[in-house]
C-alpha cells in the first residue's frame, strides 16, 4: 500500500484549498453576469451534501458533539459575512447577484482563518477527521447562506410581480 507522508498530504490539501477558493471567486463573478434562479440557489447545497458519504469510511468518524459544534460555527459565524455581502439587483425585470469587492476579501479572509484553524486542529486529531469537521462547518455555512439567498430572491420576485 502506498504511504503518503503527512507533510505531503498537508501541502496537497493546502494547495487544493487555495485553488478551490480562487475557483469559487472566479465562479461567483462569472455567475453574477447571468440572472439568479431558484435552481442556481438550491443546487449547490444538494451537490455538496454528497460529501457526507465520506462518513462511510471509519477513519473520518468524529464524535457527534464535534459535528454539532462545527455545524453551529459554520451556520452562525462563517455564514454571516457571506450573508452580509450578498445583494441582489433587478435589471430588465431579472434578478442578478450584485458584484461586490468585499465578497472577494471575505472569501480570502475566510480562507486564511480556515487554514489557520486547520493547522491548529490537525495537531490534535487525524487529517481525515479534520477534513470531516471542516466539511460540516462549510456545509452549515453554505446552507444558511443559500436559505438567505432563497428568501431574498422570493421577496424580490414577489415585489417585482406587484
């Protein structure tokens, strides 16, 4: 069986995280040039939910209270900046996500915080368990943010119809 050193695994996940964050920023700006739809709002959390399949593997198992804390931190703390930086505008009767520079800085800031937390936490638990915790944190963050977006979208479509 192939053994990968922990430092090489850490480097790989760090690089992967940076690439994914930059990709998220690029996709976010590209998405703001097309109208928002309910489908575009709700599909990402459903797609992300497939990540819970990681818990089939025993080495990713974590205590339930760790998962609850990660979910609460993602839901209340990490989603807040995303919610505050998400704005919609109506152009020609269609709803668009408003491009804000603060969103880029928020994502980059959250990336730095996440990487620092990752460094601290993985000193005490395994790398797969650390990944599991941060997945649950991210899932809580995304779900709350998308619920906010859905409510705002519905409010704007109803106001636009009147």
